[in-house]
C-alpha cells in the first residue's frame, strides 16, 4: 500500500481537484477486493485511459462516491465493449435483468414490506449508477458526442420509468383491482 499511496498522491497532485481525487483513490484502494487485479494496474489499463478516470474523479464527487462504494464498477469499465462504444436500449435492459437476477439470490427480510420494495429497486439504483459512471467517463474522455450522451441518458430514464411503473402498476392492481380510467405519462 505504501507504493500505492505514493502513486495516488502523485496522480492526485496533477489533477484538477487534488484533494478530491486523492480521497477517492484512497477510499477506492481501501475498498478494493484482495482477489481483484491490483488497483493501479486496473486504472493504468482502462480502455478509455487513466487520465479520463482521474478527470472524472476530479469533476464528479457523485461518480467518485459511487466508485468507492462499488469498486466492482471499475472492473466492469475495464471491458472495452462496455466503455468504448455506446450501449443500446436492449444491452442496457439485458444488463438490468442480470442485476435483478443477482438481487433475487439475496435472501429477503421476512415481514418487512419496505425491505422487499427496497430490494426490488436496489438493483435498479445500482444498475443506473453504474451506467451513469460509464456515460460520464465516456463524456469526459471525449469518446461520446453530446447527442450520444443525451440519447443514453434518455434510455436510462425510460428504462427506470418503465420498471418502476410496471412494479407499482402490478402491485396496486393486486391490492385494489384495475382502475376505471387509463393511465398515461405525458412528457
């Protein structure tokens, strides 16, 4: 960790926001799984480049926090097919389905309706956060034009709205029956 701490200080010192980058990298290093490839190697070999990640950490405290909370997101970003190209609606939706499947493997807290709802949407929140990091990294790396970035953000929003609506529509129909009026989302 001594060499890693020196590497972190050196990288942070050359960034737009040295304190924020150093804090984020130190937290990421502390949260890093021992069975994962070394953090320094992962950062240095990111397909979009080390500079893009350091810039993202400097300008986005939200992305920095998400990466320190979920270091596996950084490993996911190591895949060129994930970060070198835009993702289609179908790719995003398929990824979300995989997240939900993993969440279902975690035992639910019995007799706690709020916990069940939270578990249902935690996969959606985690997936959305991971996608937002990917989109932000592509943006700061200059790998995505504005139109592509806004298109992907719209896809995320649509998937989230559809998922939340589907859940609550089924839940409320189960409790109260079908409504007499149709529902519409205007936007």
